[in-house]
């Protein structure tokens, strides 16, 4: 899973990326510091995995993770190549979710792309570029297939998508091999000043990157109090991560193999054979069956073997839909 951080230049994208991933990417007070995208990993803590390790006594514990991508700032005209726009837009197509960061803090030392400091206007600048980029792709595909009788159904879908894009409406239909920027799920992040003085009614997850930098070594209770006083989301960075997982419809399953207990994340609705492929492609190709134990049943028996003896594990075929908290043992011919 990949989450892309987008927005205008100098809105705090790379600083937020650094806080989330502790990657220490370069931050500077001028546009386009991030020419190549920065990619970092965010570990997802899970108390269930901690408990599994305690019970199984696994020497090795591996949490699940999400990749975060710091994408360079977009500017007006990006869809036409302004500011290396085409390259930056291609980076966005590769993610499953975008965090759209809006600058909600005044600072004369950090330049802004417009003399009119307005988060709502900034949002529309970026979104308009995404719509224009998608519209160009759709129009090219329409031109390519308009005379092909066998593509008439696709032509009709594309025509409806084009109409939505022209109206600035997020398309409700998709074509699998046509990656559109405007159909990628989005979370708006309001990067506010640390004292809560800046006021905006624009909806989004309210956070202060500056405040989070200042209080990163404080206790969780102290962090929540500072955020509350500034009118921010009390969950801070961890709350933002949870929101990302919710938006991506993420669930977690676990494996116990040899000396390692491990957590894996997949989208809700994933079959067990697809989950096997996430572990290793060989397990998917040679899949025979899966033995499933619910996390709660492991807590009752305190042993995978005892759970088997008590009939609490069950055998499932490749069409089984993995449930959150499943502990899975794949039987494979590989």
C-alpha cells in the first residue's frame, strides 16, 4: 500500500513525511526541494502481534507497514508540464491514497505561490490540475477508440467520465487500465500554526507539523493536551495514520512461521489465496488449503497446537475471505 503526500510547494509536505517516516528528507524554504520523490516506510504498531509473540515466544516480530511517498509540489499549469508537472503527476498515479496538505499558517520567511493566502483557493489549484490531467488522458483514449465498434461500451463510459471531469466532479466509473488521478481516495490535511491562531472552516484533518516537531519527545498525554489547546486533532500523527488505514479499508492478518510472528495488511474482501501471494508468490501458485485460527481463540488456548486439538482451527479453500485478526497457516505444494 502506498500513500502519496501532495500539495503546493512549501505547505509542509516533506516535514510531515519526515515526521511520519523519520526519513529526514531535505526540507528548504524554496519550491521544488523534492525533485525526485522520497519514499519511506511507516510501521503500524499492533498490540495483537505483541500478544501473539508473548504466547508463541517467537524470537522475531515483524509489524506491517505502509509506504509513504513525498511528491514534489504541484503548481498551476502542472498538467501542461509547468514545474516538472508531468513527472510529479506520474508519481501520484502510483499511490492508493493521497494526503492533500494545505498550508494554514502565515510565515513571511516561507514563500507562497500566490499573494492571496487562501487554503480553499490552494486546494482548487491542485485539484484543477488533477482534473485537467485526467481530462487530457480521457480525450486521448476517446480519440483512439471512437471508430472501433468493439469499443463502443468503453466509449460510452469514457464519455460519461469526460462529462464529470469537465464539470469538476469526481468520476464514479473506472476503466481498469486507465489510471485517473481524481479517482484516487483523498484525505485533506490542514497544516496549521502551532498556537491555533489561524482560522479556517475548510474541512480536513487538523494538524500542526511545527507543533508535532516541537513536542515529538513529550509523553502522549502531554502531546494530546498541547493539540487540544491549539484546536487540533488530539490524535496527531497516529490519528492520521489510523485515518489512512480506514480510508484504504485495511485489515490485518497474522502468520507464525519458524522463528517469526508477522503482521500483514490487505484490503478488506481479500481472498486467502491472494493473501498467500502477498506472503510469497510461490505460496499462491502452489496453494492447497489454509488453516485459520481466530486471534481470540489463540488467547483462550495460549497455543496453536492446543487450538487445533480443541477443534478451534478450520480448513478453508482459496475462496475464503480473510477476516481481520485471522492467524493463517498456508499449506502449499511449493
